[in-house]
C-alpha cells in the first residue's frame, strides 16, 4: 500500500492560519493548497479556537482539492500547546487558546504540583502554553465534563474527526506540555499523580494508519477507493522529519512561522535552561531533541509593523551604519529574553518601512543565533517556513554563526514531513536537488552584510547589560 501513495492531503492547523495542502511525494512539492485564518472566539467559558469553522473549512477543502488532484491519503499536523477533550462524537469542552491567562490561584496551585524540569525538560510557561496547566484548569472549573471526557492530543483530534479512531502521539505530548518524560518515554509523574492516565487515548506512532476516511466525508470526494488517515504530528516536528530521515551527523532545523523552533540534532547541548525557554522536544521516533524557541513571527510583526516579508540588503546596511536596533522582547514571556521589554534605540516612527523591516530581520537573526548557542547547535542550518524567504535574515544568520544556511521557504514548511508519514518509518527522504540534501552549501553567506559583526556585538552587549541589571549574580555553582 505504501508504495502506491503519492498525493497526500495534509491538514495543517497553525496558530495563525489553517491550510489543507495536497503534497506530491514523488515530485516533492505542494500541488494545491487552500488556507483560512484560525480564529479565536471570546464567547463561552474561555477564549477558544473556532473548531467548527475549521472543520467546515477542512471538509470543503478536501472536497475541492480532490477534484483538482487525486488524494491517496490524509495526514494531519497542528501547532503545539493545545489539547482536545472529547465525549461521544463531539468536544466535551472547547479547545482553549493557549494564550488565555489562567487565573492566578489556579496557576499557582498548578505550579505547586507540576514536575521538575529535570523530569519533563519542559519549562514553566505563561498562560496555557503548558498543556498540563490547561488540563488542571479544566478539571478544577468543569469537573463533571472533565470526568466524562477522553483526552486527545491536538493533531489526533482532527484525525479522529476524519476517521473515528482515538489516539495520542509523542511529538505533541513532548512539546512543553509537562505531561511527558522524554528520557524514559513515558507519561510524567503529573499525569499519574492527577489520575489522568486512563483518560488519555491510546498512544500511537505518528506513522500509524489510524483508519480510513469516514464514508460520509469520502462520498464528497471523487472515486470510491478507501482513503487512509495517518495519525499525525506536531507541526515543528513535521518540518524536522525529512531531515531526520535524509541526513547524517549534526544539523539544525529552524522551523519558522508564528514561532521559531530550533532543533539541534546531534549538537552539544549542556544543561538546558528553562529560564531561557530551552527544552527537549520529542521527535517522530520518540527521541528527545534539544530545542529552543521564541515567537519570531509575532516579534517580527510587532517590530516591522507588517506581515512576514523580505528585507533588502541596502536597508539592512543603512540600519547598521546608523546603529538602529530593535532589542528583545516584543513577545513577553517566551524566548531567551522572556522578561525583557522590547525597545528601539530610535523612534521607529521616523524609519521607512524598509528600514523597519531590515532592523526586524536583523533582530530575529540575532535572537535565533542566541537560541542556537543555548542548545549547542552544530552543523548546517536549515530554515523552514516564512523566514526562509527573508534573504537578510538568512544571510545574517549565516554570518553570525559561520555555518551554511539553507532556506526551505515553501508555502507550508510542515507539509513535506506530515506527508512523509504516509510512507512509514522506513521511508526514504528525497535525495535529488531541492530535496533535503545540502550539496554545495557553503559557510559563506550568499551576500555579505557590511558592518554586521560590530553591530551584533553592540546588540548583544546592550541586551546583556539589561540582563545583568535585572538578574542577581549567581551564588555559585555551574549554570546551564
């Protein structure tokens, strides 16, 4: 069966936008795609994702796209930090927006029972970014509905709606949820201590064929053959998967979008530091991967004042010459500078749009380089997603690290990895030009940026001065 699967419809639920993409595994490209905003609703018991609208979009997209391209299988990928509680054939409670600020008393009580970082490699994060905090809140405030519900990880919620089979999966459980112990490949002491273990749907591999598309959904698509639905995967891990299959040695994947997630495969990470938003993610083969993250897309939009876009080198060099800097963090509470308030060294209102975009691109590259250092990243750097289209960002990152940077800026940087699930654990990654190889990559950037080294030193010094004023001196001992 695996060899016959060519076109995979990937349901990709991102924090900002949702997409359905038809990915051609033979040609290694997206051949059709539809997208819609992922709305957060403020009605109901708490801010939550509009899963009804998303479901209507998924159904319409599958019917529409399958008339343009044959669909042989379906796979799912979603953002992290979300969980679904289901009862019967529907949600027991809405899927919470992870940016919802939990009430202080509940959050304090949760922090008292959450496991140590050494067990989960999951830092304490604001709002509901730790899924364990969401579950704790829901059990406290909605005990009856919580007691009656089963728990599905978020990609598997959508797979369940498509085929009817319940599942949980480790890439989602391992994404700073507090629910998973990566080193021992088991649920954490929090899950056992709160009595939640029996509520979780069965653990399945991301590669598993959960079942076939429900007949009512299949009937709206051309043809009669069964369409398998695969278990699904956390979106950043989907970006990582083709490289895990196709590369040897150390390398780094920077998966970009609303978040930038740094995966240091084969790096030399020391002790991860939860205060700097470093953690262990879990890959599709259930292995821990040293990681760091920050809200790159959110920060870029706040700094540049526009959606993700490219910057030009002339503006970048003009910004550098005038020592114009955007200093982190414009998305408080996450990333390596979580407690620092973002600021400009000049009034950004006096800058042209191209100058703001260039300064924002340099700032994101500098923060990315800090994340790379924190997790001991080594080897070539692969930039997946929207920032792969930003030449100033990619060239600056290459200069700052002295390592080759390969851009993979596809419309949906997660589609290739999610589609590969349909080929199974023994799938062979693409090897031709344009696949996952780095043949011909060089440590020199495609285009040098004049003055960047001194600018970077000044940027780091200003950030460090702020951190030293804010943080007390350590009392002794090694730091992570």
